[in-house]
C-alpha cells in the first residue's frame, strides 16, 4: 500500500532541495506514518490502521469511533 494515512488522507508531497548555489533537485516529503492497533469497544474488535501521528493525536482526543465516522463522511477513510 502507498504511503497514505488511512484516516486523514495525508500522502507524499513533492518539492525541491535548494542548494546554497540555488540549484534545485526534486525530493519527497513523506508523512510520519505509524502502524497502530485500535480497540473498537462497540464491536469488541481490534483494528490495525496505518495512520499519521497527527491522526493518532486526534483519535486520542476524540475517540476512534468518532474519528472513523467523521473520516467516512468526508470520504478520506481508506481500507
């Protein structure tokens, strides 16, 4: 699977390395993705997601079920 957060949809960005002489070469900015297991209390199941660290903070703040519901409504949820 590509380097994409399953909750927020963050993906690899492209930019330039700029040298002191102002030479530009292509580079990639990767999101800080972690593979993390979450427990869903309503179903009693564990779910493994590849999420960015900012998504982990959001899940800790709002709860996994609320975050899954919001990302499903926005259309960013990817399985």
